[in-house]
C-alpha cells in the first residue's frame, strides 16, 4: 500500500467517524429536548397549567376526565380540597368554580343555595367568595377519604344538629383538615373590595396547599 493510499484511508476514516459522532450526539440532544417537562405555570387566575400537547391517558378518580401522566403525578401529591362558595345573586360571577372536579349545590338558608367545590385533579387558583361551614356539607366532604381539606369562613357553633364547628372537632380535623379563615387570614384569604357584593374572603389554593403541606402550618409567600 502506497503512502498516498494510506493517507486517503485515514482521511476517509476520520470523516466517517466525525459524521457518525455528529449524528449520534445530535440525536441524543433531540431526545433530551423531547424529554424535558414543561414547568407548571400559573395562568391568569393563578391556577397551575399543564402541557396540553401530551397524551391524555390518565383518568381523574373523581369524574373520569382524562389528563396527562404529568398531571396525575401532580394530583397524587396532595389531598382532595373542598371549598365553600357563596351563590347569592350579588356574589356572581364567582371565581374558580370552573376549575373544580366536582360541584355540589345545596339549599342553605332563605332558599339560597351554596356550593361545595371539590378540587383534586385540577388547580383553580383564586376561588370565592367563601362561605361558612354547614353540617350537611361536612357529611359530603367526609366521603373523600380520611383527610380531605375543608375551606370555609367560620360556621354554626351552637349546640344541636347544626353545630358545624363542633362536627369538625368530632372528626378530629382541627389543625389538620380544617382551613378556617378566622384561623388563617391574609394572605391565604383576602377580600376583593373592587367587586360590589363580592366581599367574602377568597383563598389562594396554592397558598392553602403550602399551609397544609404534610399537615404542618407554614407561611404563604405566594
């Protein structure tokens, strides 16, 4: 083999190996880019949003709606959250109800209904206006496992069958499941003074989940 042929072979081997290395690392980079999980970014209402382009293969256990595996991993990290919401005509339009997985509507008093909104598979951001606890709503939320979160502003505390706050104590929820505005306050709960007839406190779900992370009270910085 002549010296010229040897040099040509070396050049060919070098070029081929360079091209193979380029395509190998290019493919690896593209695969990594495909595997990158987009961050959960709050929308205009403060609710977490997920990548809608991913396959929706995971069924929400509360209503059967399909979501991505990323969203399922998210909802499995927290407990069901029940929030009392006003339905007086002066309180409309309410905030955050559209994000609930399940909504219960029950006549409360004076022929006016009240909502119990359940959040688990989706995040709602700001929700309100918030109302007080009632025993029949406690009966409903207690069906969601041993430790659902219950958000309200006070409640009946007189002796008898309507003693909602007494029922919360009987359940052993005080300080763990119970999220009462009178005990938490701002900034988890706040008042929207720009909306007439919408003066009941509204909570931030993200703040609430921080407060109840692992059952330990924390300061909310959101």
